[in-house]
C-alpha cells in the first residue's frame, strides 16, 4: 500500500506496508536545504542542495520512493541524486503548473528509528534575481507537518554585500555571507537586499475625441505615494492643466478639438522604498482628514448583496476572509475577462483574479467602517504560478488594497491576491515589485490607470524595466505676479503669485520667501503643501503699500532655497484706497456742507 503526502512545495512519499496504511506520524523527515547564490549567472540558475533524512517511526515501515514538486517557474536542471548506498536515478516530469522529481531509493533500511537519507544536488531557476538595484530571493518551501524539521540556508554572492531590507518570514540568523531560516517558514520565503528599487517608465496614452465639439480628457500619471517617488523625464505633449485629485492622483488634463486625437508619452523613473517617506506623511494626514467621508460612497464594484459574515472592524479579519473565500483563476488572466465586482466574486469564488480579491476585501471592510481603497498599477514577478501578473506583450495590470491605519495615520498597502497564490505574507510587510498607477478611494474605477488608454490598433503601451540608474533630483520653480493688484481691505492690496514646478519631482511642504520694497507684507513666508511637476498654483499675497496720492511702485522678490528666482515691479493704484480712506469721506462731508448751505439760503429767501 502506498501513501502520498502533499504540501505547497509539494512532496510525495510512496510508502509500502505489510498490512495497515501508513500516516505522517509513521515517519519523521528532516530537511537541510542550501542555496548557493551567484550574482551574474546569465541563465538565472542557483545551485541547490537537499539532504533529506527520513526516520522510520514504525518497525515495519519501508520508504521506497520520494517525490519533490516545484511550481513550474522554478525550473530544474543538472540533477544529481544519491542515498546512503550510492547513486540513484532521478526522473523529472512536468505536470500542469508543476515540475516533479521522483527518486527511487537503493534497498532502503526498514525498522524502528532507522534513517534513510536522500542527497540531492541540482540547479534551480528563479530562486535569485539581480533586479535593478536590489537582490531578490524567492524560495517555495515545504510546509511543516508535525514531525518535520527544516533548515534553509541561503549563501549570498561571495565578496558582495547588500543590506537585508525585507524578509518574510523573519530569518533566524543573518550574517555577512548567509541567511538561515529554521522550521516554521510557511509556504514561501521572500527576501530583498537593498534599500530601494528603481524602474524606468515609458507609458503611452491614446486620446481621441469622436465628438463634433471640444472636450477635455484627464489622465493619471504615476503618483507619489508613501513608498513611491516619481522622477519625470518628459511629458509630450505638455498638458493644459496639472492637478491632484481627492485621492492624491497625479492628473493631467488635455483639451481635444472636434475629432482630434493625441498620443501622450510619459517618460520617467519610479523609485520604490522599503521605509515610508517622512516628507509625504503630513500630506497623507491632511488629505485623509478632508476626504475620508468619500471613502464610504456607494460604488458598484464594492457592493455585496448581503451583509459580510465578518463582524469585526479589524482589517486582518477581512483580509483572511478574502483569501479563504476566493480561489485564483489562471485562465481568466489569460483570457482577459472583465471585472466582476465583490458580489459576483462571492457567487463565483473560483473565477477570481486580482480585482475580485481587492473588490471583496474593500466591500467587506467598508461595511464595518474600515477605511480602505483600491490601488491599480504594474507588478513585477517571474513566478507566474505564485505571483500571477501581466503576460508577455500585454498591458494587464495588477490590483491591490491600502487601508488607513488610524493609529499610525498612514495608508498601508496589502495584497490578498499574492498572499493567496504565493503564501508570502503581504499583510505585515510589502515588497519592491508594486508600482502605483492610480488610487481609487472615492470611485471604484476612476481615474483609469496607464494602459487603459488604448488605440484602435492595440499594441503595448506600458514599458517598464528595473534599472540601476540613479536619478537626479531637480527642485526648480518659476513664478509670475498678476499685473493689477486689487484692494483687499482697509489699505491692503492682494496680488496673485502664480508658482509652477519646473523640476522633475513633486515638491512637499516647501517655503517661498517674499520680500518687497515700498510695501509691508502680511506674511513674508508662503508654504506650499505640495506641487506636482508641471503644476501651477495661484497664491494671494497680501500687502500694504506706502501712502501715495495716485499710485505706488512696489518691487517684489521671491526666493526659494536661498536663491531669488523672481523680481518684478508692480504699479499699485493707491488712489483706490486713498479715495476709500480720504476722498470719499471728504466728499460726504463736503456734500453735506453744500446741502446745509443750500437749505440755509432757501430759508432766508422765504
């Protein structure tokens, strides 16, 4: 009789008994696994060694065959196998989405507490990648059974060193040349070395106005987030207007004449960080405070037909409900079927792709008053069976979720899809592989992310690659004053200062220093909370010119980071305030005197 035992990095034991069936408690397995990483392997293979010690816990147990199974993305090559008695044959077969290696032991030893050991050496694909400025380690592992033990060691590239910035689960040992995990490692091991990752961006937006009248179209460029910074290289043609929406999206408006088409090309670089960006947090908190009510607006894709079965207001409970309810359907991502929404996802839980995971999580969490929103963007992965994303030569995007932590006062990204498919913990920490294109809080489907603005001819509009290029930060602004100041109150005037970000990054909480000649300012420091690349903001400057009968020339100097970038003289019509302050009262008094004189003369004539 034989027994087969499965785990995610699925292994099978074919066990022969004399009479009764054998269970996992009839043997104990100890795995010692080592990965020897080389940084510059052109075929992306990693030398891998397994020592598998199988201990009989029953006197009549014989273990004859052993099978290891890996997801298909982790290809196997150059297999060498032996047991305690010598070399053995290895048979490798590809089945569905897996690769199976089967080994038949040489005359295994029977008997209580007898140990049969299997030694394997092979090359395995996609365990390690040098991607842009980071190293990424991804290991599918054996789930623990009660009697199993594991030791997994990753030996880092010799003579090289990068900081371990992310590890799921946390390792038991980290040294200069190796990282070790023992025992309860879960479904997968994921580790990243390096503090940030950079990607080059080349995005195309096809805009068309089929109408007989003029329209405008707003498109979303990749925005800055708590973990993402965008460096703009070029935008062609330049937009007619740049602004932020309520969710913090980087919006660009284009005016289109009747029957006109435009092709917009955005080029730049995205840098993804392991730690949250401190300069962004004040903006997040203010934005959330001003717009949090809109996060509960009813939306079609985030609506359930019945009440969610999760009664708590703890986001992790809704996250686990989502991953336990839905099953990822790999055929749908290939066929590209349309978005189902939360209610349909519950009805057809085996038809889910990433948008259904996001929609169900948001719908369930919002019913319990949790602030959540959807993120759509681009995700990098080489293991389609574990982290399914875009197909080659297509613009299929990925969807995940952010929830607002009211204690930390920040948005925290989570990915129920990849948690479910890979076993990697995407709740307690994230990764460097998610690039945000659009944030959906107020509406479930707007703004549309890059890749949604297709032409009739089709084709690929998203080109993103990891890069080692280090971007140059250009913080630069231009400004102009309106030509005609207007009275504000009393003897004060208001003039509009138009400030444009002509640099390549969004600027956060930056001060402008304003100085004047022949006038007093209400405030000489103007702090702008944020300014997108290409964005123009109009700011009123309140001032009081020196007294003058008709007009006063006032010189304004505006400085940024200690350098003056605007000096402009403005002619202030002080006659307006002079009339208001002096001439008008004088006219009233004079007019009154004239009336009194006229009345007095009239009475004398009578």
